[in-house]
C-alpha cells in the first residue's frame, strides 16, 4: 500500500482547483476565471483500495500579500510546503513562463516534483513546445507531464506518475473519506462561487460567506448564511433591484449544495456590511481564515 500527501502549487488561474476536481471526480474546490478564487488549503482524498491513498491539497495561487487575508492565504501555501511528499508544480502553458520559474525556484522543495503543463487544449501556436524547452533544463523539472485538467486529457498518465513516487505507508483516512473539511465549509464556498460567477471583478474580492445555521430535518436541510461585504454600495449590488441578484445567487447555490449533500435544501441568505473585514484579525477568524 502506498500513501502520501500530494500538494498542488502554482500561480493564480493555473488550473489547480480544476485539476483537483478532475482527479477526484467530485467538485470540492470552487472554480472561476478570476484570480484568488481559492483562499483556503483544500484537501481531497483519493483512495484505490489496497493500492494507494493520495491526499491532494489545492493551495491558493501564490501572490504578493496586500491584506491580512492574503497573509492567511500564503500561510496555507507555506503549511502545504512543509508536509508534502510530492509536489505538483502546475503551469498554464500560455502564461509567463519566467514568472512561473521564479515562483517554483523560490519554493526550494526537497521532495519529488512533477511539473504539470496545463491547458494544452487552449495552447496557442508553439506554446507547448516552448514551455517544454523552457523547463527542460530546470533542476526541479525532472518529470514533466502535459495535461488538460478541464478536458481531462492525460490525467491517468499523471496519476500513474504520482503513484510511482508515493511512499509506502498505511492510509491516513478511511477509504470512503473524500475530504477532511466539514460540509459547512463547502456550503460557504459554493455560495461564494456564485458571487464570483455573477458579478464583475470588484465585488468578489470583498466578499466572505458565513454559514450560521445548518440544520438537518426529516425532509430537507435548512441553511442560513450571511454574505459579508465591505460597503453599503456592494450590499445593494449583491441584493439587486427587487432582490433579483440575491435570489439568483441563492437559487444557483442551492442546486450545487443539493447535489453535494444529496438532500433537498432550504437556503436563506442575508447580506451584511463589515468594513475592512479583510484586515480584521477577529473577523477573518470568524469567517474561517
């Protein structure tokens, strides 16, 4: 039996969350085209009975810290560096390769590394060959695999490479465990994802979600959550004319939550204004950061 921690690192929007979801065949990490979508370290557990258990970690995209929230996100990356048995360095082949190289070089990992060239389905002319050539002489890129996480191309090849490098060991979790995070966490993430989907660039980065109530009743699960914003103007935008937008957030989130927990859901959402919550230590802690 093989067992170990495989941690995914890369720039924002490299496809880390999409890869985690594709490997697990389950949507654990929320996904959007906007940077900083992933704020927490999310563990997903893949077990093949009697063969291997892989604990994947999707980490926030590596950024420069401008708020206490960013510092918390980068602390999640640092923690992931410390317990990795294998690291996946993921690169969008259309991205700035020099910037990726600087980030990976600074990580200074001593564990086996697989360089994952992602988004080959979207690669512009010559970009795949250019990326292969660029990384071929990098000391950390001893093993390189080209994939499309979105289209699920070559994921079996990546999985085979990971299993080969996994250390021998007993499983850390039960074979039917999918994650070590509570259901409430995923509920809040699914609501936040809908804010990312429905609003322009400014609003999502000022938003947190706090699940206040999660009650399992006979026929449904009653959930009440607050969407936290920084300003009254943002509250008005999220509620929308006649409550149109908040209803849309609730409807879309409810569908995802029902699929995830396998039960009917009654979802009640409120919008609360908390100025400068991203720099407030107590509020960050309350919101799970």
